[in-house]
C-alpha cells in the first residue's frame, strides 16, 4: 500500500530531488547564487511564472492548454498602468475591470474549445494573436504609471519575508486545496483522465473545462498585476516569454500533457527549476537564446517521459 502510494508521487519526488541537486551544484559553482540579492531576484521571477503555472496546471490537468496567457499578461499590464496613469482613485475600478476581462476571455476560450471541438492549441493560439493585437493597438511602447504603493506587492517585505513569497504561497495553497480537496478538483482530474467516462458518470465536463480556462485567465491577470507592481508601467511585449514559461514547469512537474495526472506541488518544483536554470545562465553570461533551447528540450523530454510512463 505504501509502495503504491509512493509511486503516485514519483514524478514530484524526482522533481524536488533535481531541484535540490541543482541548488547544490549552482551554489558551489557560483559565489553569487546564494547571496540575498540574487535569491530575492529568484523569488521575484518565480512569482510571476508561478502564478501563471498554477492556472495552467488546472487547464492541462483537465485535458486542455492555454497559449493565450502571455498575451493576456501583456494586455493586463498595458490596461492597468495605462488607464490608472498614476491616479489612485482609479486603482480599484481598473483592477476589477481587468479581472472581469480576464474571466470573460477564459470563458470564451473554454466555450470555443468545448462547443466547436477545435483543438485547444488552435483556439488559444487564435486568442493569443487577438489579445496581442489589442495590446499593440492600445500602445506600441511601455506606457502608463501606477501609484507608489503598488510597488508594495513586488518589493516590500513582511517580517523579513518578501511579499512575493506570500503572494505565490497563498495562490499555491488555494490552488492545491481546490484541485486536491474539493469535488470540483476531482471532476477536473476525471475530465482530463477520460472525458467520455466522466460525462457518462454525470459530470458536466464542458462546464468543468470552461471553469479551468477561467481560472487560468484569472491567474494570468493576477501575474500581470504583479508585474505592473514590479515595473510600475505596462508593456505590450512583456508577456511574450511566458508562452513557454507557463507550460515548461507544469510538464516538468509531472502533469501529463494528455490530462488527468499531476498537480500544483510538482508544478512549483518545476517553476523553481526553470527559474534557477535561467538565473544560472544569466550569472554565467550564457546567451538568452540558449534559454529557449533549454526550455524546448525540457518540453520534449517531459512529454516523452511522462507520456511513456502514463502509457
């Protein structure tokens, strides 16, 4: 019984073993890696990626995928900073508007995927292009500003702990509770494992998948707001790297690309592995192009390994 229980978490154990080894090797190889300044940067970068990956985990576990999150991040930063433009009275209305838009976009993604039968990659690729176009119509250069207190969410500390740690931690705990301890979470796994059997069992699979896309878009908007607090402005190109960064850690963390398997605990391990790899390459002045090669290689290896183990 215990052996069977451990096998369920083999992927997560492997991910965290790799993470520990990576930290030890990088710590010995570089005097910079374990400094407070560098670790602070690690958490800054991991928070934005982690928020996106939490939402993406819901979508992939349900048997889908959302390629539009990067463009939604760009649009969120532009609308937030551009409309607020330093005016404190507009903060709450604009934040509420941004979350509403994100939920609507997620709803549209889920509705198109479930009702048209078109593959999620095609649907969300189209949405990605549309949202990127809207962002570039709104502005082609970094724009806007937010009140100074907005920076609290990215740069301040509470009891010596960076606020981004709290943000990522709260989002992760909420995601784990919903995915692992609620009926909705069980339905997400059932839908991703075998949608037809889940439907015959009385689960409204279309509704479940639509909600997962809405969760994914909500997390993308949350990541966009966090990045606005970090940068103080909006950028129509800011979300481009997140096309890969929102998927690689999820697959690396053991979530099956075909759905029905995985979770946020493994995803967080994948987030920190990817963040540390990128940070290490920056420390050793490795070309940014190699980061794309590493990300692509991780996707291929993860899909091949977990796909084979699922079979």
